[in-house]
């Protein structure tokens, strides 16, 4: 069903959780993975139109190298699990748009990503790359949020609704 799965990573534990799940999913479906890391430079020069210029200096090179290592680590894990993987790095001030655009341009048919699960004011202040991807993605997006051991234990302790008497 899914042939090419886009797996964005920022190197966080949330992203790492989604990477592991994506690799298992890809292996079960016989899919390949496209690992993506978006290097997000700091804008330095505001223009009169409200756009930002990016400093093309050493910082961008360092960010791109770091992004390359992150995407490479995903591919290493995937290949170790027997899943084909290609890697890609994008330079963008808008990672959500870069992820959605990559899915479109690279003919991916699913995006698999993690979310911190922020709500309320913290989500408003921190923004949400996942929310931006959900709004702009041309394909389905599988969003995973790691759960704590307490949440996992509570979920496992709940009776299965199918086992309840009618």
C-alpha cells in the first residue's frame, strides 16, 4: 500500500521514537524510507517585504552537516533492519513546509513523524511543525507521541471494549 515513506527527523527523542516505529511499519509493508532532516538557519536580515535573508556563512554549512548526520543515522537504522533507505537534507526557515514539499516532490505516499503533544499556550508559543505538516501535506501523515510508562500501564490495564458483555 505504501511504497515510499517520508520520515523527518530532528534528532530528538520524540523523533527517534517515530523513526523506530516507521522502520517497523516499512519493514511490515515492504516500503522504502526517505529520511529527511531540515536544517533551519537563523534569519539575520529582515527585508522591507517581511522576508528574511539567510546568512550563507559557516553556520549554514555546520547545520547542513548536522542534518546530514541525522538523516544518515535514520538510514543506518533502517538498513540494519533490512529496509531500503535514502536520505535528504533541506535548508529552510519553514520545516513544516519543507517536509510537505519534499513529500510532494519525492513521490512519498505517507509521512511518519513524531509530535511532542504540546497543548494550549505552550503549543501557541512554541509552534508546531507537526501541525504545519498536517495542514499542508499532500499525503496521509502518521503522527506518534511517545507515552510515559504510567500512560502505557494505564492503557494496558483497561479492559478491551470487545470483551465487554453486550
